[in-house]
C-alpha cells in the first residue's frame, strides 16, 4: 500500500532534486496539479526526465535539449508509462513545476501545490498503470494533507494560454471515478 512518511512516498523511487525551496510559512499543500512530460518530446523511457529534474541534462544529447537543459524545474513526482513512481521533491517543499500560474485567483501555485508529471503527451492516451498510480498517490495526499478532490487540476488550467498539459488525452471522468471508488 502506498503511504506518505516524512513527506515522501514509501513505494516510490527517490531521485532527489535541488530544484525546490521552502513553502511560505504556514502553507501546506492544498492543490494537486497534473502535468505531462516526455523527453525528447513524444519519446518515452530513458534517463532524460530524471536528468532534467536534477540539473544534469546534457544539451548535446538531443537538439531539443539545447533549449531546456539550463532550466531549473522539477515536479514532486513522475509516473512513468509502466506505473513506476519517481519522487524528486518531498511534499512539504515547494517544487518548481507550475511556473507563472493562478488557481481561483491565487497566484504562484508552486507555493501551495503538489505537481505530478505523467510520462506522456497531450495526444496519446495515458496507461491504466498510470491512472492506478495517480489514484494511489492522490488517495495518500487526501489522507495526509486533507487535499480536497475539487482542488485537483491540470497545468493547462492554472497557466492557460501558456501550458496545455495534461491535454485532451487525459480522461478526467475516469480518473475521478477511480478516486471515488476508493
């Protein structure tokens, strides 16, 4: 069973990132932001997401990497296509995943959110394993941080016009039905 202990998932592979800072005093996570990522774009597997989130991506590995290698970004977690969960930043810290963003009129979503990346693209369906893993993480976040289901959103919703993920391929109705059935 997936649990959170000391702000880390018990069954996740840990790849600690330095791309975080402290949350504002007294702020706890109350928003879950769902993203997608694939590196290079449209390709799955490989070490590149871990490298990007830990500041070790080599700009010469792929033409696309030249434009992103210097970014200092990281989500709290990544869910790979096979359902493997990787955690980069503890949930009590402010991971740098949302960028310029606003939720219900409150700016700087990184201050009060948890970011979870799904390995994928806006157009390709996500896997059943990814939905199962995302549901398990979400249930743990609800139990640990009293996260409310209505405070789960996509990157596209907090940064409209700038971001499109998790895209139309993410089945929100299915995901919410999985949460409700647990």
